[in-house]
C-alpha cells in the first residue's frame, strides 16, 4: 500500500513548537477581512497565518477543514462582485490562471487590494507564503512555514537530482485528452523526481493530444488525477504497444496535492518520486 505521508512531510503542515514559544510581534497594517477566490489561495492563506481572517472563499475550498464552513463567492467561471462589495474585504486573494479576468479587472477598478497567488514553480510556493504573511498579524508564523517548505524541497532535490530519467505522460482529462508541457504547472513536480515529459516541447501550455502520439512516444508511466473520472481499461487495447500499460505503471495521483501549488505540493512530490522509483526498480527485474 502506498503511504506518501511521511513524518517529515506531516511536520511541514503543522506549526513547530518553537514558533509558538517565541515572542511574535504583530503587523500594524495586517488585513482583517480577507476573501479568497481560488482553493489554492485559500490553503495558502492558512499557511500564511490569515485563515482566521477569511470571510468567504471559492468553491472547492475544502482544505483545511475550517474552510468548508465559509461562504462561497466565486468559482472558476464567475465571481460574485456584488457580494464581495457587501463583505467589504481589505484583501482579496486571487489566481489569474483560475479566475475569470474581467471580474478581477472590475475589482481592481473599484480599488480593492488584490494579491495574486500565481505560483508557476516550486520555489514560488514558499515565496508566496512569505509575501502573504506580511498581511498577517503574526508574519513570523508564515515565514517559518515557508522556510520549512524550502528546506524539505531542497532535501528532495538533492535526493533525486541524479536519478535515471523515466518517460511519463500526465493525462489531465480523457475527452478531449489534455496534458502539460514543460514550464507549466505541475510539470516541475515530475521533473524534480526525474520524470521526462513526452510532451515537454509542445507549443501549447496544456496541449490536446491524440492516443497515437502517446503510443509513438512510448511512456513508461501514465499518470492521472482524481479530478478526472479515469478508467484504466481505456488503455488496454494498447497493452502491447505502450510500456506503461504493459507493465501496469498507470497511477492516479491525489489531485489536490498535484494540481494546487500549496504546502501539500510536497506530498505530491513524494508521491510521484516513489512511483518513479518503483519503475526504476522494476527495470532491474
């Protein structure tokens, strides 16, 4: 049974006792009324010490559990500007890639303070947490979590930097079949573990591809995520043509870990790395 939750990674999701024991000075201009417009931004708000200031969040903001009871004012298609105005936030957390652009422009025109959580690399995550913590009453807490993230990230990089490459295909959806190219989230997660993207050089960030292209590329691993209603039997007709299918290297990743750039991305890295290690071991059999 795959168990990605190591003691080290779990510790990164909790505040250390030393941080609680140390005296912390509050920020004079800390935000008091915060709204998040994306699930990843909601998670990052809690990491940065802003969780108790959240008034409302977006749909699918389900982590941590405290977010589940907050009012919903946005989804990937729309933002309820009227309700946001009523709530009078002094800080709005948004994500350009996941929010409609026009409502964001309207909110900016109305003078709202918007912080964009546009992480595109692994190193962007601790930087974002650290920057957001400046809006918290106790910024040192968020800064410490950012530092812990960076430390664990460097440990993983050191561990996997010399591993043999493994060709993979990440299937974001089935109909149409969408994947990722290098330089777009979450390609760096796979790359850190030694993953070699068969569509790395595609001209589109999230290209639509065909089955024939996958077969020709000969991936050793097929990844998908829980947000995709995935049927493994979809690939069975190509069992003798695709190494990943022949060797049963088809794995479903935890969608919230892999697709949201948050602290839990470290869990996604550990998960992917362990799967790719399994492929490397199987090569020796």
